[in-house]
C-alpha cells in the first residue's frame, strides 16, 4: 500500500486512537473469540509474508470530517512469490488533489509511473534484489509488549462480538461498541493522542477539523471473515471520534478501513509492455555488496591536528593501506606518521596489520590485531561506497591533546 504523506499523518492518528477500541471489540468476545481473532491475524500475516505462493490484496482507507470525505486512499497489490514479482496500483484523493500511481518490481527491475506524468521510470538492478510485498508486524521488535498492553487496556469487557460459523468451516466475527462501552482509560489515551496530533502537526490541511478538547470515541464497528484454515478473507472497520476545536465547535472524524485478500495461489503478475511508451532508464547499484572490490586497494589517510594559539596545526597523519580485499574480507595495515618537531605527541605511536571478515550484506568488518609492542588492538573498518572513502576505528581511549576523525580519504600519487 502506498499512502500520501498527509494521509499518512491522519492514518497514524487514526490507528493510534481507533485501534485501541477495535482491539477492545475483540476482547469483548469470549476469550475463545479473542484468541480466534488474534490467531487468524497472526496466521494471515505469516502466510502472506512467507508461505503463500501468490495473492491479491485490496485495501482502502477513507477519512471523513463532519460527513464530508477529506481523504481517500485505495490500492491493489498483486504478489507472485515464486517469481519475486509485485505490482501495485493506487489512487489517493486529498481534498481537490488526486494522484494515481503504478509500480512493478521484480528481482531485476523496478518500473514506476505517476498518472500526472506520461513517463515510465525504469530502474535496473546490477544484482538481484529481494522483493517483499508485506512485512509481518508480529515479528517486529516490541510486538509482544504491544499485544500485552492492549490486553490490559481493554479490561474485562464481555459478550459484544458475534462469532458465526458457516457450513463450509469459515467464520464471521463481527461486533460493535458505543461510547458507553468504551473504557475510560482508552478514551483518556485517545484524548491525549488527539491533542498531540494537532498540536505537533501544524502543517495539516485546513480542511481537517482540529479537535483540541473533549475528544472521545463515539462508536466502533468491525467485521472479519476467515476461511476454514484461519486465513483472513476480508476485514472492515469503522470508528468515529468526536470532540471540539479551540472555539468550542463540535466536530466528528470518521475512519473507514477495508482489506480484502483473494486469488490465493492463483494471482498472476505480468511485467508491463513499454513498447511505444516514453521511458527513462536508470541503473541502481546494490550498495549492500561491494562491487569490484579491488578498486579499494590503496592508501588512505586523515590528518592529525592540534590547537595552537588561535589556529589548528597539522602534526602528523593516520594512514591505512588496504593490501587485499574481496566480497567477504579485507586485509591491510595501519600506521602513524609524525611531522618533525612533534615527536612528543607520538610516544605511543600505533602500527599494526589487520584482517577482518565483512558482515552479511554490509561492507563493515571487525578486526583483532597485534601491534609492534605485542598489545592486542581491536576495531572496525567500513567501506563507504557512496564517497569512495573508508572509516577506520580503533577501540580504546585516545590522546585528548590531538584532533582527528575516523574517515580516511584515498591518496592518489
């Protein structure tokens, strides 16, 4: 899904408020119903992100202010995991502004087009890229804590959700809450969230009523369909928040969310034919991997300075020489050179050879070395592919009387 920047602010506000109540709806069901809902969401998230070979997902999010639609986002995602291909079409409306967007991606290319411009932008990858349509939120860091907090917030509400089992084994979960059923704690959190949203997002469109006082959830409704295996087929939800602006005028914000999952394991994703179309091509280098690593063999240096009176003065250089490098490892030597007359600053001058193995998909390597005096030296080297420089760190304390940084520039002789 691809939402506009302004709608994203509204969406974050809506999710930060209404989702408290929609979670409460689930808790209102028997504990079995609550577990059924959570199990289905987790199973669907895991299936969509890892096990389904293909699927199509439609999603829409609509915001109304005092009965008038002020924002609408709709999208269709088609994903073929076997081909690593994703196609997205979306349409957003924000006031009088409308935008249509199209994109296609596979492991070798990305194609995008905005309806406002007759140009297809094609980006070709120098190495295969992983294409993902969905990231499982239940696998994100902190997800378990958020789930536990939600369980505590909803309290001991009972019997408001109807769980209907159909003859084919599918199930329908539906429920609703009115303002009298919303726990006071949730409304207090909603009120605080509402005030902060409009306080810190001053660039929000003037068509959005800025609720600053007496915010509360008026009602929440929701329905979810799951198949006999527990996979979500569709989910719809609606929530209403009421409150007053700075002038005491009453306002109502309504949020409507809809998601549909279909064509499971039968979705086809086709690369668009751009024959006769206006195309702009670009090449994107995979910066997570070293390309042609031998070009980094050579000498790099950074100056060592001191403050003398009202100016800086160079007293030496820190030098790194990369002698061998490939996609997985790097070897070289580090040493320091002193400008004649400043030997007192280099009584513990360092000199050692190092070797390190790069982290997976990242040109950074830790090393352990032994200097000329037999001391163990540890640190890290990072190859900056954007600048052609390297970062070289040595663990431990440093002489506070001298100034230097950890970025080394290539020496061309």
